[in-house]
C-alpha cells in the first residue's frame, strides 16, 4: 500500500468517525482527535520517509520552497472522495509530522 493510500484511508476513517484532526508522527501509529481526545489508530507505525514523501507530494508548488527552507508548512489538501483538510507539516525532534484538520463542506450556521 502506498503512503497516499494509507493516509487517504486514515482521512476516510477520521471523517466516518467524526474526528476533527488526524495526527501523524514518524515511527508512531496515527491518532484521531475524537471529542477533544487523541485516540490511537490500530496500525503499523508510519516511517519518516513516508511522512516526508506525503508532504513532498501533497504540498502545492507555491509552498514547496517554504517547506524546504523552514521545515514547516501550512496548506490545504483535497482527498478525492473524502474531503478537504487543512494541513500542517513540520519537523518534530528532527522527524516529519503532520496534523490534518477536516474542513467541512457544509459550514455551520448561526441558527
């Protein structure tokens, strides 16, 4: 399974379960934020090269230099068939990490 398939599977799981965020740290299983609490996903750890590969593949071209220079970047990502996400890619203790927040297609109303 490619890193893209793995992460899209995590994003689908997050949306299906109403998670607000997906946390991906190198060498750790992913976590979903459910009702304000981080819950571990039963899966193999994601290797640092896979996390970096996802960021390199998904970051828009206009933000790639920011990622390379600062080792931190914020951008929007659309997972086809799953939804839109706000992404923060960064290095933590020298290893790449990602936090992805689901952006609903239906914004809340004031009523």
